[in-house]
């Protein structure tokens, strides 16, 4: 763990009870309130240690992989995740996010994937809201949606252009 900041090491030591009890929601809340901790660095440290916090959570916390370089550029979203919070993957080199049709994902917050390298995303029928600029400045994004164009427009607060980049392309599986 030598490559991580002293702040992160101290933070993990001080919060070892949360780690030992798989209380990752509280751990991320504390990290988000600590100005010395980069949440993306915390996520990277946990995954490096083969600890998968999302198994124990129902949402992806704010700044989860912000500014992180993924080695394989792919991320599989666990089916139990219902929400992706603000900036969770912003400025991340993620190319692919795998979301199954059994996903319980309901909400994608603003700037969740902004400035990322994402090239394609599948949105399941379970999704009910995508917030302003969730995919801001994501060039050449292809969106595959389980519903119709009208339904996608509705879950984007009535204006798809406020959520997705102008050059995005779409495939609607239920026209």
C-alpha cells in the first residue's frame, strides 16, 4: 500500500472498524467529507486489495472513480446498484460500463460520466431519471436504451439534449 498517500493510509486505519464490518456506505460518506481524501484513490486502494465495496452498497458514491485510470478500461455494474451519484466516473478513462438487463439501476446523477472516455452505454428499462449533463463532453457516445425515444426523453427531464452530447447516437430496443 506504499503508493497511496499518508492521508489515505491514516484514514483507512482510523476507519478500520467500518472496513471490518463491510460498512462501505459510511466509509465513503466519511471520505467525501474529508478534504484530504480523494474518493477515487480510496476506491482504487480497495479494489487493489481485492475488496469490492459495491457488493455491500446500493449506489455508486460521488467521485467513486473520478480521475482514475482503469487498466482494462471496463467496469461491470453490479445488479444491486440503484443509483450512480454525481461525478462517479467523471474524468475517468472508462471505455465500457457493463450493465445487465437485470440491473436495478434507477438514477444517474449530473456529471456522472462527464469528461470520461465512455464509448457506449446500455440503459435498462429500470432507469427512471438521468440528470443534467450526466454525459457532458463524452465524445462519440452510443446509447442503447431498452425503451423508446419518447421514454428516454421523459427520463431526461423532457430534453435529451441536456443529458447527452450533441454527437451521441442512439439505438432504441422498444420503438
